[in-house]
């Protein structure tokens, strides 16, 4: 009966060793993910090839907004040239379309920069922080300690 219990303890130790090996492998993968995210994520996120499609799309929309601004201003100017100020209210309304299009143009420009900023932030800060937290959690599981923050 004692030999059976000794074998049971050996099996439990073997299974615990396998679990620790799997957890250590997960920690290694998380550490590699942190390094890859910091080293290569920044270069990928800042490359123009990575953003080429998005930039081309926003450039097309920006060109459309510029054409709309120019067209509205020219049309408003031509309408205001009609004598006796009969079309001045219409010219003012068309000129306001140009002002609204200027707001759209500003939003498109801001969107282009925000896309690049968010991708850079995610690859250089958020992914490494989350993987670091996951690594600490896995180390906590391996060591069997209970990290308690304020209760």
C-alpha cells in the first residue's frame, strides 16, 4: 500500500512539472511578444507601406472636399455678381457649404494623423503592457503566490 501512495505522489509531481513547463513556455511566448511588439511594431506602424491604402482613401476624400470648397466659393462669387443683389442670399448659402466642407477637410486630416497615432500607441504601449500583465499573472500562478492589491 505504501508503494502505491509513493507512485501516486510521483505522478502528481510529474503532472505538476508538466504544468510548470507549459506555464514557463507561455511566459516565454509572452516575453517574445513583448519584445516583438516593441521592436518591430514601431517600425511597422510608422512605415508608409503599412498605411498606404488608408492614406490613399483619405487623400481621395480630401481632394473631393477641396473641390467642393473651391466649387462652392466660385459659384457663390459668380452668383453674387448678378446685379441688384437679388441672388445675394443664395450666394451666402452656397458659401456656407464651402465653410462646412472646410470642417470636413479638417476632420479628414485629423483622422489621417489619429490613425497613425493609435496604431503606434497600440503596438508600442498597450500590447506590451497587457502582455507584461499576463506574464506577471502566469508567474503568479507558477509560484502559487496570491498578489493582492487593495481590497
